[in-house]
């Protein structure tokens, strides 16, 4: 079983690396031992995202990079990480690198969209709580990652993502402009409920939420 998982992780790393997604370069698999490129400086390994103290500017950059990693895995590699969080994203030379892809599944796996939705929620939760950033809703992030209407060029993706971030920032400005704290909290609660409803929805085989 260990050997099977090692083979799967090697295949997934190869797909990511070939697609130009930031991850350690897979070098060799022998028996159940997987050898990867070392990410670090002067023998010291690069830290996990959860262990690094980034400025607000760097956190915003990291958030965008995390979103693009998820989209590129889905669109270019037809893969969903399945356990993405601040624990398996490394901060190396001012960039995020994704690791731990042994459990990643094909995008047509029966549970792929459930896993992707959880990945979106994990990433948003981290950057909202730790970075105090204005983040998308889980649904907005999920739909950006799975959208076939957004072109698969970096320019098209960044333009679409810019539009989403502008909408998010405007929503935050509206909330901050409420003079009535009760009204503000009511609106925050409404958004939280909408996200909770999306998290509980069932996905059909056509990859659409009911």
C-alpha cells in the first residue's frame, strides 16, 4: 500500500511540474522512497506557510498564488489537491510551492468537487484569520477555479481574478460604511449563512451545485 501511494504521488508531482505549477521537482522513485528537489537556502528547508511571518503585501501575493495553484491543478492537470491548507504550502523565494499530493484525485472522481470545496474553504479561512485579508466567498473561489468561461492564459485568469477581488473589496467597504453596528453584523451573518449553505450543497455529476 505504501508503494502504491508513493507511485501515485510521483505521478501527481510529475503532472504538476510538467504543467508549470510551483512544486518540488520529482527526481526518483525507488520502492516506496520518493526523492524530490530540496526547497531551501543553505541547507535550511523553506518554511510551511503556517510557520512564516509575512507582511500584508506578501500575504496578498500568497493568497493570489494559492488561488492560481488550485485553478491550474484543476484546469491544466485535472487534479484536486484534496487536503490543501497552510500546512502543505511552502514559502520559498517569495513564492508558494504546493506539496503532499499523494491524496490528490482526478477532477472526475466522485468526491473531487467536495474535496475542492473544502480546499477553497481552508485557504480562505487561513488568509482571513491570519492575514486579516478581504477574501472571496467559498463559492466565488470555487467557481473561479472550475470556470471554463475564464481563459486558461495567465492574463485572462489574472483579469478575472482582479474583477473578483474588486467585488470583494467593494463588499468590505460597504460593510465598513455601516454606521449601525447591528446592521453590519446582520449583513456579515447573511454572507456567512450563504457560504454555509454552499458548503452543504450536493454536487451533481455535471459539476453544478443544486
